[in-house]
C-alpha cells in the first residue's frame, strides 16, 4: 500500500509538471508500484487516450469499470505535438483533466489500450502519430485493444488495425469501415484481440467485455454485479411512476448537477451528457473548495462550471445528484446544497438522486418524507419506506430516484421524458444506442 501511495503521489506530480519532466515522473510512478495491486501483484495496465470532443460517458465508463476490476488506468491526452496541456474539452462541454500525455508514455507497455469515441474526438485520436505508433506496436506484440462508437471506423480501421476482423461501430459510421473489415451490427464484437462497440448506451457492455478478455468471466461477473445492469440490453427502458404530475419548466430547462470529490463518474457523466444532448442547460457545480473534483474511481478530474455559492443565486427547474458514497456524504454535509434541495421540494419543483444519494442525502434531511424512492440496493435499508426499492427508476410526483451506475442512463432518460416528453427521450435513447 505504501508503494502504491508513493506512486500515486508521483502521478499527481507528473500531472502538474512541465513536459520536460512529466515523462520521467510518470515512468518513475509506474516503476514505483502504481501498477501494483493488492498483495504485491502487478495490476493490469490500461491506457484510455482522450482528445477534444471525446465522448465523456464512453471514456468515464471504460475507466470506471476497468478500475473496478483492479486495473490501473491511465487517462492520457492525445494533444498534437507541442500542446502539452492536460485539460481536455470533451463532448457536450465536459472538461476533463488527464493524468498525462500520450507522447510522454512512449516506450511504456500496457495490457490494454481502449479508445473512446465521439466526434471530433476520434479524429483527434486518429491524427495523433504517437498514439498510432503505440497502438500498432501494442497490437503487433499481441496486446488487447478496443474502441467504441466512431473510433473503430474513424481511428482503428483508418490505421489498418481491423483488417480481416469482425467489428462494429456507431451505426452511422459503418459505411466508413474499409473493405478489409467485416462489419457486424452488434452491440459488442470481440474478434481475436480487438473489441469494438457501438455507442454511449453500450459503454458498460464494452467495458465488461474488456474485463472478461483481461481477467476472465468470473471477474467480469464479479464487477458486473454491483453495477445492477439491465436484464436485457437494448430493451425499452421503464419507469415506476406514482402520483404523476407535470414537471413545469421553460423551453430550456435549467438543471443543477452538484459534484464532489468521490462522486460516481458513470452517474455524473450520464446526467451531464444526456441532459445536454436533450437541450437542457446543465450547470455543474462543485461543493468542494475548488472547481476541479476527483471522481469516485480517481480516474477523471472533472472541472465544474462554477462553485455552488454562485449557483445558489440561480433558479433551477431540477436539482439532481449523482451517487458515490464519499460524494453523497459531502452533499449531505453541505448546508447550502441541502437548503437548496429543501427549497426546491417546498416549492414543488423537481429534485432527484441516484445510488448512495437517496439514502445518504435525501433520507436524513427529510426529503423522502411521504415519498416512494429507490437507492443503491446495499443502502436501501436506510430508507424509511422501502416498498419501491426493487425498481430501477422511481418517480413520485416531483421526486426521481434510481439505484446504481447500471441504471444511470435509464435514470437520465426518465428525466428527459419528464422534462421534454416520451418522444424526445426515446429519440435520445436510440441516439445513444441504449434502445
């Protein structure tokens, strides 16, 4: 544990260092045990490269799920040579801070390189010569590699790395596959050492396929359990709705998504990404002392839009919280956020939470009184009324709650449905390749 802590410190120092010293610090970090798992065993090393326009749900989900399996994930920018900044403007206005740069990792070996999609993010990855060289060398040495959404067609196929292989991608990009690729219209395709997938709505399936290839089926099932996945992928989502009321808002709903150190990234990124896709004005507000927060799995440093103090001066049609135990506990102890939530509820305006937050924020502050709700199953015993806890998404009047990372997309689509209507929600679900 001491070696891992020392190595993690070196990674943080590398992120803050200039280009000249960053590569050395990263190399020292890995040598010092940042790749060490429990019991002194070397953990699998995974590279997730990102670029401007990368799809944040795909990147975050891949990193989150592989971390759950015990892998040590490095998120690295594929900025062009000479641009050594670590801040990445991902799709839908999401700002990430990477661990380092691809150029600084030349010569490093990984057990897996997984490319998220998004446009123009996939083009940014494609045009990074350092990344192309790294992935090709990795594949030639028999390494596992994967890509999702636009990246299989725009990046891997362009590099000639899917020749003679079955592969899939985002449906609109299937025609961009070169003639040497065998296109398959499937949510996830595994052919030899290449794993490909279709979009944000298949990201968890993609990540679990990577876990299975790296660790085996037993580990994959162990990781999948606490995510609480849908019984049937691609099926239409359902909502348990009680005391149905119209959620009144303007043509552009104003939504507050608070974040904290320890917030669950799959849940937070789904809320931000999907609600912005739908047309909501989403304000991401930090409840910490600075804009940059570190998510639960410590792989994504997310930069919020503003501090909570600034957000308290605004009016919101909806306030909705991601989970993650540490993040939820911080929410619960943040008086200004709790006061906002109470004011929202007293005004009969919508509010919601997922995973740990219903049990650790809403319940202790009386915000579930007289309401049916659900929560992360191991925490559902903390709810006074547990009668609706078996449902994946529960709407009771102006309250919406959900269970876990594996229900995050359904949760957000249910919000879209309440704010914009069923047709809009179904359209977004299909765009995500969720349905």
